[in-house]
C-alpha cells in the first residue's frame, strides 16, 4: 500500500521547479521517447495486422479456398457437400495479343452458371456481361489498361499448344471478345488473371474433361488446415492445395517482418526508458537534503525507495498511456493521413504496384496494444529500481552534514 505521505512527496517531486531545469529536460525527453516508441509500435503493428487481414480477405474472396487436382484418374464430382460449395474448373497459361502489345496471363475456365456465382462477379466493381459463352473473355482492370482495351473489343489469345500446319507446328491462336472487366482489389491478380468458358478452355489447350479440377469454397476459410485434412480423406489419390499453400511464402515473410519490426521498434522504448535512470539519479542528487530530512523525521528507507520508484513509474506509465492514445488515434485515421501527406507533398506513400493493395489498411488489435503497453511499463519498472534503491541507501547523518 502507498501511504498519504508517500503520495504527497511523490507528487511534489514530480512538480517542476526553476532550479530543476536540466532534470525537467531529461524527464520531458523520457516522456516523449516512451510515448513515441509506444505510438510507433502500435501504428506499425496495426498496419501490418491490417495488411495481413486485407490480403487474406481478398485472396479468399476471389480465389478458391481449396483445389483438388486429379493425379492419375479423374475426380468424382461430389454434390451437396456439407463442407462447402464446390464447382469444376480448369486452367492454363497463355499470351494475350492486342496490336503490338503482348501479355502473359493465367486463364481460368468455368461453366457459365458457375462463373455467375463467383464472388468476383458478384462484386460491385464488376462491369459488363456475366454470360461467359464461347470465345468470350473477362479480364482485370489493370490488364485492360496494359492492353489498352475496353468491353466489346476483340483480342487474340495464343496457346502454348501447337497445331500442325503446312509450314510446321505453330501455336494455336483464337480471337476472344471482352465481355466484362473485374476489379478484385489486388493489382497483381487483376493484371495476370482472365476468365473464359470452361469448354472453350479445354478445346483451346487440348485438355480432357478428366483433367478438370474441383474448387471448394468454405464458410470459414481461415480454418483451412482442418478443411484440407477432410479433403485429403475424401480424395486420397488426388493433389490438394489451398490458398494458404499457394501464398505460404508471402505470409511467412509478413510474419517474420512483423516480429523483426516489433523487436527493432521496442529499442526506442528501451532507450527512452533508460533516460528515466538518468533523471531519477539527478533527482536523487538534487533531493539529497530532502531525503535526509525525511529520514530524520522517521520516514523509513522502504518509503524513500517507494517514493522514487513511483516517480519513475508514473513518468513511464503516463507516457505509455499517452502513446497508446496517439498510436490508436493515428491507426484509426492512417489512410486519411496518408492521403493528406500524399496530396501536400505530391508523393506516393503506399504505391499499389508494390504493396498490391490500393489503400493503407489498419487493424487495431487489443492484444497487441496490451502486450506493447505491458512491455513499456515493465521496462519502466526495471529501470526505476536502481535509482530508487540508491536513494533509500543514503546515510541520514552524512546527507544532513554535507547539505
């Protein structure tokens, strides 16, 4: 427990005085340093959490959550699975040509009825027809910019599968009419994926129906390992891969980067907290006479230690709480702040072609804030112990004699 005397003396020592100029500067820098460290950590963790969540949302929103690929024999199409809805598809790599522009793409083939039910087609940023018939194609926004085409234009698609002619074997080419343009929110996806009719794709790539894939869409796509285990039991002779498998390296890199950033930015708090040692040491030196008087009137060494410990603890805790407030506020309005800075200075702070997403995401995680706050407060507690112990060990007679 903290007595009334200890509280009053602690608050008195915290008040600024004219003859404590240098001490006040150290205290201010300690406060600013800890607040800045906590705020920056919260902002960075929020942005990285938001980036990961936004990526997962977009990836599972516009891709199959799991795909079963035949290995040696054709798959048995399973209807009305309790696990999820499932549709057949197929895919292949091709080159799209438009005048003098060429672009390699990944073609995905669906039946017309299945294409209508894809999440990317139901998206409000989907423009054009949903009737994916023979020799029609749906392309992404970025791909349409790259090829300089629009809905209704005719493009040439070249398959790696060759056809025999009088002059030798030549790549198969067919003309496709653009019926729609989609926007998944992922620039990389928009630029490299295109949709055509499943039967057209199989004819174009000389594929059999036995080579068709089965795509699964789950209600809880984040619990993908559980679903993959069930699919492996259902299809023991097939190849099963999920959105987690195809993006494993990306999310592993994000996790490593997040942990490294936490460690590096935590050093800001540690360095700022060590300023508390300097401040408390100077405070003990300045208050030597006061410590002697307090001891002479019966205040115990334990209370003296507690008083100076509370001074450091209150500076660190108040700085932590202020940092949490600033960091949380900044995280909430991070996208508005980014746009404001970009407009003022004319620079792109979050380029879409590098970071894939078209806006800076942010997700405030309460657990992260609690962990950051606890780390900051624990650091403050540790650095406050030594100067507080030094103050309590001062000899009463010597302090009064020389002061």
